[in-house]
C-alpha cells in the first residue's frame, strides 16, 4: 500500500474548483501507465461537513481482445 504519491514520477494528483460553487473536483493522473500501476486505488476526503471514500481498480491488458464487451 502506498500512502503518498510523491515518490512516483508517473503519478500526479490534480484538483480544480467546481463543478458547483464551494466544491473541488480532484483526480489522479497516471502517465505513462504501466503494468506496475495495476491495482486498487482509494480516495479519502473529509471536511467539516463529513467524510467520503471512493475506490477504483485499474486492470492492464496487452491487447484490445482482452477487454470483455458488454451490451
């Protein structure tokens, strides 16, 4: 588990204001993406109004044929 992204040259945390007044949108930029970046990432946020947590998984594929198609 990595707690701080500062040690990775290909990972940056981005933020900007919005979409609504007094809100901030944040995201993680991983570039270039490599097999070592695969895994689950978590975001934890808190302020005076409460806390929120979200997670996402990155799965690296070699070819487009490895992606399951759903309709």
